C-alpha cells in the first residue's frame, strides 16, 4: 500500500495514480442525483473550479464541492451539495467519486483480468468476487428479493456490471494489484458502488430524497480510496478504519452456543429446550456452550414479543431462570422491526409503521412459517413512541426476563423504502435509530447479535453479526439454484452460508464478531454428507467465528462430537482467504495463531477433485504435518502438499508450527 500521486487537472477533475502498482483512477469528480420540480436529474460536472483543497462546480442554484485528504495509503474523498437557489430540492444520492466514460479506471493490464468484490447489502446477501463474464443476479421478484438486496439498487444483471454495498475491491486476477473503495461512515447513509467495466465507476451515498432547503448543505460520508498489491489486505485495512470510525464493539471472547432453530424450527417448545439443556449439562465436556438460545417459536405473534404461546407453559422468564441455573446464559430471538398483520402491536399502533407512497403499511416479509397469512409490516423506527416501545421491550427481555443474548433478526425491515414519521430520516439512519433504541433498553452488557441486517449502520451497536445466508440441513436445493432463488447465491442453503463465511471473513474482529450461522453435526434430520459437515466445522473453526450448535444434543454420535471439538480447537486464529478473487467460491484459507499456521483446503465443486498446493509460502515447513479434521498427517515436500482426491464439498485443515 502506498500513497497515490494526486493530480488536479485544468478542468478541476482529479487523477489518482499509484506509481508502484498499475492502478489509477483518472478524471474523477463528484456527482449528485436530485429531484427538482418533479424531475430527477443526475449532475456530474465536467468542470470544477479549484480553491486550495476543494473543487467546486455551480449550476442552476446548486453548488457541488469535492474535498480530498491524503491518508497514508490513499485518499479520503467527500462531497458537499449546497442549495444556493430559492427552491428546495430533494437529494437522492451524493457521490464523492464518479468516473464516467470520459475518465478511466486502471487496475492491472485491462478489465479482462478484473475480479470485482461484490459485497451484498445485508447479512443474508450473497457476497463474493465476479469476473468479467459473470452476471450479478438476484431473485427477480420483490417479495423474494427484499430479504436479500438493497431495494434502491437492484443488481445490474448485465455481464461486466456489478453493484457492491459499503465497500468494494477490484483486483487484477488473484495476485493483484488491486483498488479498494469503501465508505468510512454509515450512521447517516448507505453507501455503495456501481461498477461497469471499462465505462464507469461511481461511489455514492443514498440520501433517499431528503429535502435540501435554500441555504442548506449536505455532506456525503467520507470515501476511502486505496490501492496496493493485495486486494484482501486492502479490504482488511478498510475494515480496520471503518470499524474504528464507527466505534466497533468487539468482545474479547466469542461465545459458543446452542440454538433451537435448525433442528426444531418453529416447532420448538419449552420441553425441547429443557431436554437439550439437560443433555448440554451431561455432555459439557464434549459440547462447549456459553448460551442457550430459543430461536423463534416462543412468541404469540411477530411483534408481540412479551406474549408467549402455549408451547412455553412456564413462561419465558422462568425458562431463562432454568437456563441460567444450568450454568448457561439465556438467549432469545426477536424480529424487533416487524409485526404480523394480526399482531396486537400492529392493531393497537397502526401509525408506528412505515407506509408506502399509497399510504398502505409497508410489507416487510410474507413468511407462512409464522402462520397464515404471514404478512408482516415494517416498524417505523423514526417514530418516538415506537422507539420507546423498542427500548422498553429490550429492557424487559434482558433485565426482567433474564436473557443476556438477544438475536435481533429481520433488521432490514427498518431500512425498507417508504414514508416515515421523520421525513428527514434516511433509511440507514432509521435502522441505526432502531438499533440504538434496542441497545439502550438492553444495556451495555447485553450481547446483541444482528441478523438479516444491512451491515454498515449496525457497526458499533451490535457485538456480533450474521454474515451469511441461513445454513440448512442440505447443501443447496433446486429452489436456491433456480432463477427465482437468485442464481444459487442468496437464500437459505449451507453452500450460501459457507460462501459468505469465506468472503466476509475479513470483517471479523474489525466490525464485530462474525456469526457464520449454526453448526450442524448430527446424522438425523439432515441431508448433509459427512464431507459437508466437515466443511462446516473446518470453515467455521478456521475463520474463528461464533460456534453455535443447532442439533438435538442427546443423539449426536461420538464421531460427530469429535468433529465439533475439532472445530473448537481451530478457533483463535487470524484468517485470510487467500483466493478471494479467484472464484465465486474461494477454497483456501490461511490462519495465523501465534507461531502456528492453519491452512484449510476445500473442494467446493460438485464433483470429486484432487487438491495439491504450495503451502510453503504460508510458512508450513517440509515434513509431516497434522491434518486436523480427519486426524492423521500428510507430508509436505518442497513446500507442496498433495491431499489427493477430495469428495464434493469436502475440506481438510493442516496445522503446523511455522518455520519462521
Ligand atoms: C427464525 C430464523 C432463524 C435464522 C434467521 C432467519 O425469507 N424468509 O421467510 C426467511 C425465513 C427465515 C429466515 C430467513 C428468511 O431465517 O436467519 O437464523 O433465526 O430467521 O425464523
């Protein structure tokens, strides 16, 4: 990483050139999209006037200003739009960085070598690298896509065009060089990147139509632009900065847990939880566990979190007491920004909900698993009474009922487009206010796990974040692979969970603790093969995520308990996915832990494949080296190891003391 050469051209636009690597962004300037008198206008000035460190353009009563600041390895850009006119305008988006067809983005020899990191909008959204011929797709209809993507920015669906949220990196092949762009604040706005290879590059913040009165101005979030030889390291460096700027909460120790969802789903009951509690006590030596989570299925209706259904006859406070008496923290699931159409919350407070332009309550999901009709509406987290209710509900769950761990799910609902009580609040700000209300009620000591959550605004509020789709008792299925499922990328499937655990590994301990979702090691009620279970254990372990088991504890066979133990033994390293830019599904992870190095080698193809690789470059010495997941050892010679043929979706993890 090195500082770029910054050249301000005669037309006021900027060229950034990194001399030591083949990276340049040429002809960049700011851009604004606004609505004035009913028409939407996008303005990217061709000429700007320089005054010291700021460049300004003026047109029709609007002034657009670009500011830049050199930081050690790049520049931080921000834009300001000012209304010098007499009429208010509505600002849709503000970009500190826009490069049009008259400019140029250079990364390596040409766009043919590009691999673009596409970060999905929220926890569940498919994330990974795309090459020139790949299509960035998502579920085609809103009711399916709303749980995965940013409603304001659908995927472009054209080859060579990509949309990344919050951060992106363009790497020339796997080896680099690379360019990394990332916003450094999301308390107020969502930021994102639209990349069309060979044509344009725009990094903009969404202001969602906020009114800009005459005489007023709005500043964009700061945008970091950095380049270097290694795209993964650039993403790590961005995450360090973003986490610091947002006051990331990173607990020292990642808790291990047990979760009811992936075995019992909505059929969970008090007796099922108690049975597992007893089994956890009995198998304490085999199943590391800090908390026991009732994940869905306890509430009377979505939104009515303090009303418990008949499957939990003793009530949730009593159950928390029992969990604590058994020596665990108690955990409980809610979807705090949703309410069922028949819930008490919605019936009693219809004005606490986001509205569509036609004045109807905004649907946040239709989930038949929650009973018919399963229609849930999105809470308006800018309404002061709704915020007070969020705060007091969280306070009850934690301080009265005794649940120390709150899994907060379907959080995207607070950031859906729509009309809100506070007309000046953006979608990102609405989400942040809702999360902050929950934190206020839960208190500083509670452990908050975000899920289904747009990433940026949650940093600094949550302790941990789900970073991928739901795992499932199968690898993938026809629905996920179909075009309705969004091209085998989004939606519940173990394959999708594993993909994001790898592609978002760099966020761990920088923005929060990563939650890769639950581990299933059981042999009943599952179609996961032994190889797939090994992959879950290996990938979750080496990436140092939270390990949360979601099996019926008393029936797990001994060999699977051993695998669970091995996953725990892998924790504690600093993982790097070295082939992040190689393919849709990366297959090589290196983790350093003191003097030890761990190397995970995967075969995520659907057919058996031989894998051999150079591990000497990661510090693995020649000679016999331990293989952790199957047990036994393999031989490294001349820096190389040959693992032979790996079954489909299988994994091996090497553990060695480094030569260095
Ligand atoms: C509980 C589950 C678990 C799981 C969460 C989340 O689109 N959908 O209908 C949909 C349903 C469930 C779901 C995601 C999407 O899973 O990720 O861990 O807590 O809720 O209902």
